[in-house]
């Protein structure tokens, strides 16, 4: 008997914090409601001609949201990028919301303090 497989994209989104610490970067499943908030926020941000600034070789280098066919976003240095589109995130709302969606203990507390979260 054949089993059908759905090709419909899921609502699953993954957050990844780029932290060079000698270990794998932390990843977590972003709740669907938070992913929707982030996509709405992306639509509301003002366009920017600037890409995210270069990240340091060590330490925090930004946070990414990957939602399969729906897209991928990267936030760092008050800019959010998706493909070749850049938007200003002066208050770092997108970056903060995504980092705050991580379960307790996934993001090192020192980093959260450094980012004033």
C-alpha cells in the first residue's frame, strides 16, 4: 500500500544564533505565533540601503530565522536581511523578538545581558 506524503510547506521555523564559542550554534524551533509576528514586523520595517555590518570574528554575530519555502531572515547590527532586501531595525525589535523566542538556557545569559535583553 502506498503512503502519501504531503508537499505542503509546514509552519515550522527555526531560529539560530551565530555565536562562535567552539560549539555548534544554538538552534531552536520558533513558535508559529512568534514567526508570524516576525514576518509582520519585517513588512513594517523601513527599507535600508545598507546590509548588516561585518560581524566580529569572535562572539555574537547575529541571529537567523529560517522558515523553509517562506524565506530566511538574518538580523544583526540594526539591520534585517532577507535575500537581497535590507530593512532598518534601529530598535533591534526583530533581533530581540527572535532571540527571546529561544527556550530558557539556549542563549547564554551573558549574551542576553550584553544585548540588554
